[in-house]
C-alpha cells in the first residue's frame, strides 16, 4: 500500500515567501502606524473623537505589551532561569484580553486579576477623561472589545495588503508531488490565516476542497460534507485557525430569521471598507458580520470545540490518524492543542513518521521531543526505528522536498 502523506503548515512557510512575520505585525499594532491605517469604522468614532480614542486603545495595548516584556512583573514569558521564552507578540496580547474581560465581569481569573492591577485602567481612564477634547472615554469592557477588533483587523489588513508581493512559484519545490500525485486525497492542515495556499492552487490548477460549497450567488457557504463527497483526486485543505476571507453573515431581510452563516465572499464589492449587503443564489440578502479567525495562545483550544472549528478539528484528528508520514513546515510547535494531537498520533505505531522543515532556531522543539515523550524513546523496540523523526534546518526554500518525499 502506498504511503499516505499529509502536511502541517505554519507561519514559517508564508514568511519565507514574503508575508509579514509575527514580530512585524506586532510592531505595527503597537505603533502609531497601526492606528493611522485603521479604517474609521473599526474604532468607535461615532462616540468619541477618533484620534483621541484610538490613542487610548493604543496606549492600553502598549501597557499590556510592556507588562508582558518585563520579567519582574510577568513570569509567563520567562523560564525559571529568567531566560525569555519568546518575545511578546500580538497573539499574546490577544490572549490577555479575555483574561481581563473575565476578571472585569467578576469571574475568577488569577491572571486577569494580576493584569488588572498592573495595567491600572482606572488611572489610564482618568488621564484621558481629563483631556479637553474627550468627554467620556468609556468602561474597560468597551476598550477590551475595541482592542480585540483593532488587533484582528490589523492582522487581516497586513496579510491582505501583502498578497501581491508573494512569489507563488517558489512553492513549486515544496508541493512538487501534488500535481501528478496518485495518492489523493492529500491532506494539508494549515495554521495560517492568509490565502497563499489557495492562490497557489488556483494559479497552478491544483484541485482542492476547503469545506465550502460551490458559489451560491456572491457567497460560497460552509459545507463540510464536501471533504467526503468531493475529495477524490483533490487536495483537502483544512484551515484550522480560520482565514482572512472567512466571515459570518447574517440575514438582512426582515422575513429571514436565523443564526449567522459562515461563508467566503466571491463577489466584486469592497466589503472590507464599506457597508454593503450581499446576495446568495436564492436572492437572500446578507450583511457581513465578524471575521472568522482564531488569534491568541491557550485561548484557541476552547475555540476548537465551537461551531465550524469543532468540525475542522474532528476531521483533522481523523485524517491525521490515516497519515503515515507528516511533513511539518514552518511550525514552531507553540499550539498546545495541535501538539497533543501530534503526540498521540506519533506514538500510535512504528509506521508513523514526522519530518520537520524550518530554520534551526525553530526546531528546538524537535530536539526536546525525545525528552517530552519520556519512556517512549527508551524502549529498544522503538529506537530501531530511527527514521521516525527527522528534521531539515536549512529553511523551507532551501530544502529538497523531492528527497524528503522520495
């Protein structure tokens, strides 16, 4: 029987092709540039002076950032030897917001309590209320909501703005076997929000299913059954953290009542920068609602159990367990929920093999893997299978994938 190969794709693949890195996005978010380039409708300019209020949101996020960067106040990003585990980024900032929200609502959250004391929102609020151009800044719940919206929209905007600069032809070496592969369906589990993979597949006529049905008017609606019914001779693309072009839509007609639907817009309107209604094939009007992407750290795991993400992660587990060799590209192993699935799959049999491709500084996880799995690697029966785990540390674009895949 032919070996079944799947891919797990992380941000390292996109950044190698020219997409902004996590640190670059973070620097924009906590800078004046991030606020200046934010569309007016994102922040609540109808209630406050936009310039004043947006600076408050920015200062609030900067306080969170400085707190997380200080080893004297925040132990979460530092080891017991006071060595920084990783630089604080926008995903960390997004994780802090629901912790503060939970504490602000009166629920028990020790980390939220610490954050609240360190940020001292009351003092920050008083400072801005005393400025002559500002009447009433608003409560902490309002700031948390708008800070989250600002983070999400900045990430989406930066990833979209850079799409034209992506050199898609460089992916030819990575996915050299997809065009003529007889072992379809090939599974690609992506943790990226951008649409680099979809652009590549469309440009090179690689057929794929992504969980959405064919066009229905201006929308492609979420229909996960296509993974089962239309995956023959196609790539199965599972975007486990959502995508910049996934949005929820709610019915805009008075006689159409129901929960929001998940869909991808395929029309010609600029729904990101202006309010507009969209039509499906039956003539039903929909209004774009929130974006459907997962940002953060440990808070993502809870979202894996909700709505469409529950369906995606159920299939991720199913397809992963059918995989013989997993090629991991550009993933730094920072997602606890994903790692748990990988550990369980990896220990499931002698034939389960993992290949990790990334830069040297990102493969520290692989060096620690034998220790993390403990007794598993001490068993002499397993040590004979020394090809179960391999890694290539020259970076994505310098790696010979023909050699990896055979």
